[in-house]
């Protein structure tokens, strides 16, 4: 069975996504987007018609990932979550599975390779991660999102990359994935060109709960 995904790419306009991005950055007390610097905007639970309309679902391409640069934008279907939950604790072998938490992250991604194998956007800057929590995570560290329990971790070593997902699965243990094939090819080629046009090496990244 194929991983659930929409029939078309996100249909909202460039200005709609810019307005949502600016509102999210304001909420996170981050600088407004300057309309020039290439930036990424992860819209969690974008498709209300997929899964539970009141929560964030996993294991499906029900999110949107938006690339914005001077004079242009591209919005694609995406999965911003791990394919399955894996509760844990700490940041060693027993750690829980990762999801990037909400916020603004400067110079977070650069063009590289995923597991040194194929082109991807690699995490190069600090991100705030929420990990699936097990019973060993103390109540003072617990964070609840949509009834699920997590704990937070901040760092630049988690390798939460952006890479192509699978056909029968979103293929994520904590990375953000885009359906492989034409949609992924369009995204990665556009990302490479956006950096070249701007002379930048990195993408800022903002993630928020945004309904389409």
C-alpha cells in the first residue's frame, strides 16, 4: 500500500505563505523574513482533509514544505514527522525518535548528501528537537503535543535532514521527507538554484502548525 499523499501540490499563493511565515516568525520572536534570503518554511498538518483534522498525523505526506527566495517560491507535499513512534529517553542509544519542534532556526540547512549516498538538504545548524518520551522521562521534562508525550533537545548533531521519502512509506526516522520522483527532483533542483542565485550557502528554517 502506498503512503498516503495528496493528488496535487499545495495550492495557496506565494503571498499566503509569506503572510503565514511572517506571522510564525513574529510568534517565535524571530526577525521578519527580508523577502530576499532563501528560507524554508515547514507547515505541519497542512492538509486538514488527511487523517485526523484536529491533530498532527504521522506516516503520511500531509504536511507542506515551502521554499522562498527573492522573487520566487515553491511549495511541495512533505512529511515533517518520523514514520513511526519510538519512545525513549536521553540522547544516547535509548533516545526517542526525533521530530523538529516549532520555531525559527538560522542557517539550519545546506545542500549535501543524506548518509553520503544521495543529494539532500543536510542539517548544519542548531535545531530544537522533540523526542518521543518513555516512562523514564521525568514529568519536569515532559512536553505534550496532541496527546503525545515528548522531551526537548537542542543541538546541531541530530542529522534531521530533508531527503526523498518512499512510495510505500514516508521513510523517516526523524528526517523530513518529500515524495520521491518528480516532486523531489523539482524541490532539490530549485533549492540548489535558489542558493546559487542568492549567493547564500544556507537556508534558514521555520516550522509551525499551519493549516492550508
